[in-house]
C-alpha cells in the first residue's frame, strides 16, 4: 500500500528557473526591433537640435551660354548699339554661412517635439519589455502547470499498472471477476490518452515560450513555494498611475501634441535669418573675374519673411492641433480609469485563487486519505476495481489542481506587480522571491 502511494507523488526534475526566462527576454526579436526604433528617435532628436545651429554650405557652378550676353543702347537719331556685357563661359563658387535668428519659436518647438518623441520611443520599448515579461510569465506558469499535470498522470499510470498487476493476480486465483480487471485496464488506457494530450499541450506551450525567448526550452521551474511580500492595492494603483510606462508614454504624447500646436502658432510670426557668403565669379576656374563684372561678390545680409494672409490656413492648423491635444488628454484620463479597474479586478482574481488553493489543499488531503483507505480495502476485496481506479485518478487530479493553482497565484502576483510598472516588478517581485 505504501509503495502504491509513493507512485502517485510527482517527481520534480531540473528545469529552467524563472529568473533565467526573464533575463532571456532581451533576446526577443520584438524587443530588439523596439530598441532600434528608440535609437532612430534619438537620432531624429539630434537632427532637430541641428536645425538651431548655423549652416555652412560650399557651392560651385559652371555654365556655358549659347550666346554672349549683350546690352543694347538706344540713342535717339542713331541705330541701336549692342555691346557685350559678359562671357559665354561662367564659373562661380561660394562659401555661405547662415543662422536662423528667429523662426517664430518653430525650431525650439520642433526640438521639444523630437525630444518627447524620443521619450515616447524609450517608454514604448520599456512597456513592450513589461508586456513580454507578462507573456513569458503566463507561458511559464502554463508550462509549469502542464508539467505538473503530466507528472501526476504518469504517477497515476504507474499506480494503476501496479493495481492492475495486483488485480490480475487476484483474478488468476479466482478472487476477482474479469469485469473488474477489464475496468482497471480501461481506466489505465484512459490515463494514457490524457498523458498524450498533456504532452502535446506542454510541447505547444514550450514552442511558444521558446519563440518568445528566441531559444529552445525544455521545462520551467517556478518558485511557487517562496514567500511573497504583501501587495497593497492602493500602493500598486498609485505607482501605476504615476510611473507605468504606457501611461507615461501617453503623457509624453500630450506634450508632443502641445509642441505641434506651438509649431502651428509659429507661422503667425515673422522669421529672420542672417547670412554671410564668400563668393567669387569668373570665366575661368581661377574665379578672378570675366572682364565685365566684379570677381568678388561676397556679402553680408539679413532676410525677413512674414506671411500676412494665407486663407486662414494657419488658424485652422492651430485649432486642429489644439483639438488633438484635448482629445489625447481625454483619452489619457479614460485610460487611467481603465488601469485602475484592471488592477482592482486583478486583486479580486488573486483573492479568488487563494481561496481556491485553500480548498484544493483540503481536497488533496482528503483524496490522499481516501486513496489510502481504498487501496487497503481493495487488497481485502472490500471495494471494486472501479472504485480503486477512480480514487487513484481523483488523487492525481487533486495533485495537479494544487500545482496549477500555485502556478496561477504566482503568475497573478507577478501580473499585479507588472501592472505597477517595470521597475516595481524588478524591485519588489524578482528580488523577493529567492530567484
């Protein structure tokens, strides 16, 4: 009897620890792509800053005219007189330095916009990492539960095989009807089908997790028995609303909209640019003149431009940008409400899972006692083989149920900390689970 009960205790094998799975998220193709987008946004920000610096351009031009440039003098009483005023071959070269003194705040607004867009790209990358942690945790929990169910089923099969051999001996001695023997055999085949289904389910989950980590993985070990620090709903909610990556990205998006509005308003102001150019002209590459015009055409100048009327285009652009900013603010407020509701529901789910685990543990204790009793009664021919098979199968199911609920509670706690943000998860979940 003791041997039979030992057979239904699942064996834990070495597997990839949870912390290793979390660390390998950095191999995800999606995360690498987001990192490249963040770098692209950084270079875009640097490019925008460059617009606020002077520009230096080197320019060279060569032209061969079809006809020699001439000028016609018309003197009353005399025929028109044409005289050359240039050469057919012309070269010019210059070095121009220009600086936008004032652009109606358009440049500074564009720099702020690019800065916030870089911040958004960085936050999106972190939020993607947070969601990948969540996906990996859920898959790891599912793999762990499938593995424990598979172990329980295999142990049940061993126990039923032992019972079948025992029943076969009783049958050969005429102490057991053939129907009871066939019943145990049928139940054993049923468990084998469940094992095949559990193996398929586990393999599919491992494939999904392996794709996420960009490597092969055989099994998972979760610290489901480790102590967890208390979780306070108000603290989680406050932390999420203050620093969660997706919320921060939405807030930065509002600042981008504000910058777009500033850019639109900038077109109401005049623009002022100063420039200095070293320029020479000539009919040869030496640029020493063509005998008609001054070879040195260098200058210092200022350029002012102010649009006085554009058909109300600027006014409508400003109003459109303002409406978009207001819409983003409304969307952010609604999103925060949804986050608060999801956190509240997550705590309710955690509470329900803990209650279910307490009940499952009591059920497992009862099933162990009942299986112990049934085995003894079967050996004394006081119960049928069908009842013995059912007691073994029920004990296996109870063991799998407890393991599954433990993994679900672990995943739910991780999910709640991830709802608070990436850093709270790392600081308060990973570091306090002996991972």
